[in-house]
C-alpha cells in the first residue's frame, strides 16, 4: 500500500495517540497510523502540533513540511540522527575533492538533460534536439551544457515566448511550487542517506542551507515539468487546491521519495569509495 501525504489547509489540532496521528478538525476527529504516512504538509498557520507527535514523526522518517503565508513550502522537520553510518558518510562528504565533485556534477547534468529529452519525446517533440547537449557534457559542465539545453527545452515545452522566471507569469508559479516541494523532499532524503544538505557538489552560497538538495534534485525537475505541462494545458493559471494535489501526485507516482533516497544513497557510496555511479530514474 503506497504511503500517504496529509495536507492541512485549514485550522487543526494534531497530537500523538497510540502511535497514530490524531487530527481534530471542524469538530471531527481522525486517526492516521504513522507508518502509513510519508509526508505531512502544513499549509495553515492555525495548525497546532504537539512536541511528542513531532518527535515521533521525525523518528519514523515522515517528512513534515511547513508553508509560508504565500502557501509555498518554506521549512521542514529534519532528523539529526537518521542514518547509523552518518559520521562515515559526512567525513567522506567533507573530504570530497574538486575533481570528484566535477565528475559527480557531470553525471547530474547528463541525467537532467536526458530526462528533459525524454519528456519532449513523450509530448510528441523530437528528443534528438537535446542529444548534442547531454553527449557533450564535460567534467564540472565547464561549457554549460545545462544552460544551453534549458534554452531549447523551455521553448519547446511552453512556447518561444516563455521565460523561466521565479516571478514570471504562469506556469512559473506551478513550477515554483513543484520545485519547492521537490527541494523539501530531497533535503529530507539527503538526511536519510546520512549526508548533510548544506555541503553541495556544484551549488554553493553562504545564504543557502541546502545546496546539496539543489544539486541532487536537478534530474527530477522534468518529472515536475511534466505535471505542470499537463495542468497548464488544461487552462489553469492559479496554484489552487486542485493544482497542489495534482503536483503532489508526482511524488507518489514518478519522482517518489524512495527514488530520491536511492539517489542520495548512491552519492553517499561515492563519497566513501563504495561506488562511482549516481542512480536516477528515467522519465518514462
């Protein structure tokens, strides 16, 4: 049975009862077994949770994501002892040298462009338009094949006038929401794999606490793009409840949390010398 994501968009009281999540909402009471829950998304500032519940959710590897007043995920609960091999993996992560980081980033960029190419084919376009980009990626992507491919990709996907801009018109708002969720799940998966999300491979910024999540999530973006394309084609423009639910389906069906954890674990293996290849699912 697939695990559930619980989304709370109206006031509620949550507590722990017999290893279950007790939800009191609109004078109704519900119980959800914690082992059946993958993610708890809090999208209302009047939701109250008890500390025992938060501790149990963290111990059970349930991703707890909090949204801001604009209904975008802004923070999440992180488990500081999520992997028994954590000290070994973190030491390998810290000791990773620049040449190896460049080889890792090369793999990430190749996987990302291949999944973009696969999505174009799935939507009826010629996937070979991106082939020259993913077969010519250098270590560290020093020739910026990622950026060059993106220019072609976005024009094919949403038309020649589309500009990917965080503050741009729809479907940019859909992409923002989906990518923010993806970043949250990726950060949690990194912790599950015993790594620190604040030490990146390519992304680095003193004001960014999750650069490794920004690295690892790149090849998963086309999974979000596919759902956004579908929603935009149905003439939707606002990130309403139905849009949120549709985008969340991505993380049940294709870019699942289990897949993202598998990616993070292969990176941990590379850091300690137990592997060389990053795992990423192919967009089918």
